[in-house]
């Protein structure tokens, strides 16, 4: 009989319904047949939607009601069926995702991992083409309730889902951040720590992503794959070299490399700013900070968790510029050199400081920081840490620093340790820009601006114009339409006293010398290859550009001096594409024409020429557009309208403004060095002095004098540029201090690491290598590390015979006295003795009459009994030896040491697998003897050492209460013990006989 597919489905569906009814009777029973039915119905449900309409609802109701009682394999099969229905769009995610989040409570690791992967993939697919706000809002609203749930497993996994969605740029909104922020106040420490690490940006570091690695070799050592950008040669080979199939392979490989490179760059750029991007989206940062600080004050969590709480508080306060004045006195108690992770505490302190914090709130913290870290008796690494932290605090709140304190700290600039001196100079350099008036006169530098001072507390200056716009207006008013930075000589040129060559000074002469190497280039090209010809072409183009730069600088120098100069062919007014270069010599032209014929069409040199021509045309077009815009701006300036109100400033305008700001700073630095307005006589004296110093170089004296003058000017200019760059960097740093993170590693200097005990011993032993021949013969023979013992020294000591005999007599007397029972004082019969130790905590003002504790212990002597007393008292009552006192130590003796008794001993001991309790019974005359038996038996039977045994209780057990068979066998009133050797000995030797008349009764046959 044949059945159709629909009939088979009905049979299977009825079978599924029957299995479902059986399953509802016993939900906890394993049912593989029911799981197979669920999988089959889920696979065919898309083809028969009408027959399986209620299938998904039945599974969801079963999971929601019986999730904890279901078998693990059956539960996973049901979840896989629901995931299959969702992937086929047969189930609404708004209905499924809340159920999946509830299943995070189930104690099944494989199920939780499967749910985690599906939730991430489902939400990513739902938001791939566009944001699904309906789904996102529903899931986020449900997650708020899940994170507030008492279940730690569900909260941790939900938090992991949110963090992964944020990391993958799927959910990047304020609701996600505030949902994670609510997890910071979860009662579970693990959930709170995970939320804190999200805000600190440590989730990416925990996954193995190393931030800020600049060296590819270091990344390779760490196992991190570094993708290198393809070179121009590789791109050229992929497009022009090889057959069609090899080109396709190379181009496909090149495409994969470029995609991987873009992904790596995007990933590295997103790592550093994730934490701050999240912190900026907090709805109520002040309430969040106050609530987190309240939990931190009463927290008893691990130190690492409290440190993360401090770091998050610091960054929230710094980013949003909040006022949390109680946070600074709280951190003050941790400011000590011996404090654990003190660098991270100081980094949190510096990050929480901003210009809105009152200076009087920070003054006690700064004073304690200086007193604890910066003094002559502190270690150099501690002083470096303190000075760098003071600098960070001063950059963020300059008003907290006083003149007396700053001048005291400035004295460490000549400290013997280099790192300390560098940190002190860094503090001085910061205040040269912030407030030079606080520094001593010798530390201010030349031409210090004493009027420069930070604004008072609460003051703010409103900006009326864009920074640098007035410099751009002045530059356009002078007619400078170019943004070339190299056209400025900063007033260091010779202004025409020269040698009649038309150059404007030593700078232009240098550039022309670099470009005019025609003859040497020809000689080198005669023996070269095609690469040499390309190099020759590049040299000619470089010489022409060098001439152009020289002429441009000459024109600008003439305009500044007020003289009119002749216009060169390579000036600015002539387009770059129409500039003519001097023709090469005839020999060079012949060689060039011969080699051009050998070049193939589409070679690398021809491609370079085409690229250079395209760039020149593009630059010409940009200059023409910029010239028209600048002419319009100049006309508007004549009417007195600010430039930013006349037109929209382009990226080129902002670039010129930054260049003009840098030039202004360089000129001010040159003025401080006394080089801006140098006269011709001063320059001639400098040249003459340089010529006098170069007398030994005869033929090259004049040339060396010019070069030395140029070197002096270049060094001064380099120093001025360095100062300008430092000032710009400091200004940008001050503008971004609220968003910047204070790294704990940046507060420590590069000090030599202290060695631990093992490293020091290894160093000592390494220094002893090769010194075996210098030891004593006895030590070499016995391979001893130390010297001789006292006994060996006495034996080898030379003394008279009488003294030696007396020494032997004394030794024998000591041995006899030691073995004589009359000299026994109670110790030695038993190894362990019972002591009663009484002690207490030292009296204090809060507790003048502390509790007295009495303890009975077994030890070898009274000293070890006291040690054992403190061992147990510290763990039971948290009283240690340093804060306690011993009142009495008494040994307890047995009352009837001649009577045999039954002793019961309750012990707890530690084995190789764990801790165990045990009860033992022994027959002995004293309790000390029974304890001695117990220690011997535990060592032999169980291999338990003495320190691993703790006696809980001892008692004298009556015969009726004994349990062990070894003890019960002696409880018999008619018990007899055979005497195996009881012989009647004669009273005197004369009564002895060799043969006996009767057989001995003790003989055993």
C-alpha cells in the first residue's frame, strides 16, 4: 500500500502528539524518540505550514514551563528546532528572543554557548540592512529586567551579549550603554566586574587584542598576525607581469590582502575609543557616579574589583567634568608608596581632576602626595612616580600648585637619578607655559611671558573667532596665496650681500648644490642599467624643482627686504606644468634617445611619467581654484568683514592656519634665542669666527665657514621648531585632557628592576663559578658549601695530651649523665606533651578588658605549644601574635599514670585528596601515650605528617562505650596472657646442671 507525503506527515505528526502526551506525564525522563520527532517536524514544517501551525508554540510553552526539569539532550534538541524555525522566518524574533534569554538561567554550558551564538547572529542579521527599532527596543527592554534578575548566570550571559553587540557595532546607542550601566549595581560581584571592564575597555584586551603595538616583531612574538600593505612593485607585478591566469591569482590575492588590511586598520582604530564612546552616552552621569561611589565606600569586594570601580569613577568624572568632592579624600588614604597597585590609584586620581574642581579640595591630596613620595629618603622610582603625578594634576588644575611647593619640587632637576631629574624638568617645562611667574627666575627661560597665567576658578573666556583666522587674514592681506611651508626663511637669510649668483643665502645655495649634479650623474649612468636612467630622470626633475624652490624663496626674501627682484622662470606665477628646465648636454640627449627606443610601451618608467603629469595637472587646477577664492577673500577683507563670515573655510584653509600658527611660534622662539633681528655685522663676526676655527682646512676654509654658519642657523631653527612643536602638543593636550586617559605605566620611570631573592641567589652563585680551586681541601672533598662544624674543629685542634684526655673525660661524663634516669626531668618518655595555653588580645582603649582564651594543645615543648596556640587563635578569633599576649603556659600531667584506660581521640587530617574526620581508640596508661600512638599510626597507615593532623577532642571512654575491636578484645575479666619464657633459674652457679630430670613446660612442639 502506497502512502503520499501528506499521509506520511500526518502519521508522523500523530506519533509526535502521542510522544508529547507521554512526555508530559514524565518530563524529566530521557526521550530520544521524542527528540527525533521534534527534529523531523521542524525540518518539514516549512513545506506543511498548516499542519504544523501550533508546533512552535507547543515547544516554547514546554521550554518555558519545564526548562529546569528537562533532560539536557532533549532541551538542546528543542532549542535547535526553534532556531531552525527562526532562521527560516517562521517565528517572530520578538517572541523567541525573550525565551532564549530566560534559558540562560539553566545550568547547561553547551546550551548557553549555542544561545549566545544564535542571539548575536540573529540580531546582526536583523540590523544588517537597516536598524530594526521594533526588535531592538523590545529586546533591550527585556534585558533591563534580565540584568536586574538575581540569577548570576543569566545576568552574565546577557551582559556578554550586550558587550558583543557593542563591539561588533550592531548596537551603538544610549539604551545599550545604560543597560550595561545598570549591571554595575548588580549584587553579584562577577556581574559588576564584567560591566566595569566593559567601560574600562578591557574586554578587547582580555580577548587577546594588544593595543598600541607599533613594532611588528613584538606582535609576531605574541602570536598576533601582522598584515603588511603591498608594495608598488607587487601591485605592478599583479597587473603587468605573467600570464592571464597568474595575473588573476595575484590580483585575487592582492584583493584579499587589501581587505584584511582595511579590517585590521578599522579594528585598531576602534579599540582605543570604545570605552569613552560608551561613557559619553550615559543618561545621568552624576547619578551614576554618586551611586557607584556609595557602593565603593561600603564595598568589601576584592581589591581588583575596587580598583576597577575607582578607575571607572575617575573616567566618568573626568569625561563629564562632574563634582564628586568626597572621591578625592577617599583616594587620599590609598596614597602611600607601600600601597598595592599605587600607580593605578594615582592614575585614577589624576584622571578625576579637571578645571572645575575647587583647588582647596585638592590641596590636602597634593600635600600628602608630595610628603609621601617626593623626599630625599624615598627611592628614585617612588620620587619619579610622585613628580609625574604632580605634573598630571597641575596640567588639569593649575591653581592647586603654590609658588613655594613648585620651587621646592624644581630643585630635583639636578637629582642624581636621571629619571627623577627628567620628571622634575617636565614639571618645570609645563609651568613655563601654564604660569611662569611661579617658577624661580633661573627656571623661567629666556623671554618668559610673566603675564601668562591660568584663569581663575570659574572663569571662562568665550572665543569670538576661529583660532588662527586672524593670521590667515594677515597672510592674505600681504598677498601670500601659497601654502608652501618651505618658502619662509624666518629672517635668517643674508638679504643680498652675496656672491653675485642670485641666491638668497646659504639655504638656497645648499638646495642648488643638491640639484646641480649633472656631470656626476652622467658618469654614473654610463655604467648603469635602465634603473640608472630612471634615477637620472628623477635627478633632473629634482634639480629643476630645487631651482624653483630657490627662486620662490628669493622672491619672498626680496619682498620682505623691500627690494624688487627679477622674476625667475620657476616662480609661483608661472604654472608648474609650463616650467621649462635647462636642456641636458648633447651626449646625454643621445644616450637618452637611444635608451628610450629600448624601453617597452607600458613600462614602470612610463607609468611614473604619466602619474607625475596627472598630479601636475591636478595641482594646477587646485591652485587656480584656490587663487580665485583667495582673491574673493582679499576683496572681502578690504571691506573689514572677517574671513570666516565671507565663505566656508576649506580643509586647505585650516591647513594654512595651522602652518601660520606654527610659524608664529617658531618666530617667537627665535626671538627668545636672540636670532630674529640679527644685524649684518653680527652675522659677519659669526662667519669670521667660524673661518678662524677652520684654519687647518686650507683649501676648504671659506666653504667650511659658510657651511658652519648655515649649520649654526639650522641648529637654532631646529631648536625653535622643536619648541614650537612642543608648545602645539601641549596646547592640544590641554584641550583634550578631559577625554585623555592617564595610563599607570606612563607615571613610572625606566628604573632598573629590583631582583627578588631567587634572582639574587642566582647572581651570587653565578659569581662563584670558577672559584672551586680556592676553597679548603676538606670542603672540596665533602662538597660542602659552608665551613667546618664545631665538633670537627675540636677534633682537628692541636692541644697537649693532658688536655685531650680531660676533654675525653668530660665527654664521657656528659654521656653518662644524659643516660642516667636520675637526671630525667619528665621529658623524653613521650614525644608529645599536653599543654594548657592561656592568652588574650592586648588591651586597647576600645576594649580595655579583652576576652581570655584557653586552649589545650599537644606539642614537643612549651615554645611549640605557644606557636600552635597562635596558629589556631588567629584563624578562630582573628587575634595574631603581634597584637596578643600569653598569660600562662602549663603542662598537664596524668592523674593516675599507672592505671590502664581506654582513650578516644577525634581528629581531622589532610590527605592528598582532601580533608577527613576520624575517630580512634587506644589503651594506654596516659593520654600522652595514646596521642603518641595516634601520631605513629597515622604516619604508618595513612602517611599523614604531624602538621596535617588536628586533634578535635579527647576523652576517657568507659568499656561499655568502646567501638573498636582492637580495644574490645581486652575487655574480659578472665583474660590470660601466656608467658612464653618463664624459667626457674638457680640461685647460684653451683646449682646449675647440664641435664634436667623433667621436660620444660614451656616447650612448644
